[in-house]
């Protein structure tokens, strides 16, 4: 059996950047426990390496985009790759996100090189730019061949040529087996065995006696005799549901009425797989293009009425800046809708949401009552209190719409202080001079008890002759001053960083009695 392997390098970074809607060539790294697990080519060119601590990686590349490790995200993003290869050759095995194997379909495309070229072209067409393909007699050799191929290229190892191909590879290619592989590689290097050919030349009995059963399997791999097999995956069921309108509908009420049957069908096909949906993405298309998209969450799980209500709210509010927006007087949408689609984002076993031994009628009645009120007054009109990050009690309280999960509502898109130009202050004031920061209307910018600015900073000036009025070219903050939160005064003071037209940055303090300047940066 010949094996074809598709390798997409740094897939965790690719998936993370796509989720964050960042350019694919952005220097980025995936971190787990503040340790770099994966980094992409632009980050490696700046000196970032796997195993670096977060601070060391940022020191080498200040513009490094930090991504949290998320195996579910990586697997979800790799699903289109699996489906594309599966359309060309059934029996795909997902070894891990970014790496798949399939029996080489050489006879279907004339030669194995033609098969690799066909797979490569299909993946590039769906937006996968960095991929390499390897074909060999066994799984290990095919993976190593893929790792030696060029971008959007392939390496075909001839039949019976696995041993010769592997002979010159360094032993550190065995580190992919985790801690056990790294331990064996370290031992081999201390013994003076630097290539797989050196290892393959040893007697098998001696290797097994010295390294055990795992060492014997490594020895067989180095000789191109890897017996490892892979099991083809079972394609996931198609759980999406959609309804097309011909002719397109331009009334919110007509669209809402027409999707009811589709919503029931969507939940029924989930129920046949013993699943319920707690997060669903609703998409509306106009003239073949998605014009409205939003992911909705539910505190328990969606029912048909819940889905219909979400469609109504989404089209009525024009979420995500779409061109679909309800006019209060007529209930019409700006662009006629020709398709509505339900996509399950979060599904859970139905057994996890079954009734307890003594039933759950009280909770059900509360949820139904709240949902009914929400359906009458609107999605954002019914809210519940949740806790978020922060030390001050007032800053930790937030109200979110019923059905949405608790999230940290404090601004997260502001740059952290070190991103403002200048890593060290050039002037620190013992007696902080007064300052002024105003918005576009000339009103002084303030900070609420929840740590939110009352308006956007537009101009600022620094007292004591430090700096006249200047436009604000960039700003960061606020960062609440919580040093004395137990005294009841926290949450009223906050620090800002502002950058003027001359490119200099200033650290300001906004207190109840006004603005003061603390430090200046180059």
C-alpha cells in the first residue's frame, strides 16, 4: 500500500490568524502556559522558536501576534481540507490538525505525481497556500517526504526506496513522538548516531536490548519498514439546514414565517444523532452573497421557536454591519433575502440536557417565561447580571442579554502599554503637572465606575508649558487604578496613554478632580 501524506505547516497559527481575521503573513505564535508551542515563518525569521517563553518571544519580535492554544479551533479549521481530499480519494485519516494521510490514488490520475498535483491544486483553490505532499511505501517515510518538499510541491519516494531516502535525515526528525521521542533522540546523539542511516545500520536485537520496544519501532522506521497503519475516518454527518426563497423575500415577517419548517427540520436531524445545539450561526444571503451573519448562544439548548425568534431579531437589527436592516415602519429589509441557513456551531449530547430524576419543571418555566418576554420586548431588552474580571465590585458587574454567555466586557482591542512607542520613559514628573483631554466636541473625557470612557479622546494638552494643544493620533486605556479598591474610591481613577502628532507618548492619570501628567516617552 502506497501512502500519500498532506502536511500544512504551522496549522495552529494558520487557524488562529484566520479566526482573528489577521493577514496570514502576520508574525504569530500559539502559546500554552506562556510557552510557544507553534510559530509561523515570519515569527521564526525574527528569532522566535518553539519552547520560548512569552516574554522572550516578544523581546525578539515586538509585533508578535499571540494566539491561545485551541485544539478544537484547529480541528474545525482543518475540516475543509479533509473534505476536499476526501472528495478526490475516500479513506482520509486525520493524523492531527495540519497532517492527513490517505492511500495514494496513483492509478486514478495516471501517476502518483499527477495525483499529488491534483490534490495540491484542489487545496490551493480553497485557500490553503502553504502545503507539502509526500508519497512513499509507509506512513513515516511519506510524512518525512512531505516535510522535505517545497511549498505547494511534492516529493515522491520510489517503490522500495524508503531506506535510501531516510538514510541521510538527521535523527531529530524522531522528536515528533513527544517526550519519549525527544529522550531517544538525545540518547542517540550522545551515542554519536546523528542520522537515521547510522541507526538503521545497527543490529535490531542490540537496539531493542538497549532502547526497548519503542527503540525497536524507531529502528524499523529508520529502515523504511514502519508497520504503522492508519484508519480512515468516518465523514461527519451534514447537520446544516437552509431554505431558499424564490422569488426573494423583502419582509422580515414573511422570512420569519417561512423559516419555521426549516428550523424544525434542522433540530430533528440533530435529534436523530442524539444531539442538541447550544450555539448556532444564522446566515442570510442576498443575491448569492452572505449579507447577515451572527452566532447565537442559548443557556440550555435551542428549540424551533428560539431559532425563529433569532432570525427575526437578526434581520430586524441588521447585525454585523450587514445591509439587512428592518425599517420600523414597514418591516421591510433593504436587500431581498433569497436564502437563510442554520449552521450548528456548538452541539452537545442530548443526554446531557435530559431531565433529572425528579424533573426540572421549575427551571423550564423560568426559561420559557423569560424567553416569552424577550420575544415580546426584544433581544437586548432582557438582560441578566454576570461577573467579569476585575477586583473592584462595581467593575466586575455587567449586564448581558439573556441567552448570551458571560464574557469579559472590558475593552480588549486597546494595545497594551508596551505597544505604545518607547519602551522607557524619558521624563518622570515628581510633581505631576495638570493636563487636559477633550473629545471632538470640546468636552473633557472621563471614566465611568465600570472603567469605560465617556467619549473618544480627540485633543490634549499638558500644563506647565510641557506641550500645547495637539491632536490625539493614538491612545490606549483606560486602566483603572485599583490600588485602594477597599476604600471605595477605586474605579474613579484610571491611567491613559496618548500619542500626539509629534509621535511622542504620554502617560496620563484621570482622577475625579481632573487630569494629571505622570511620565513622557520618546
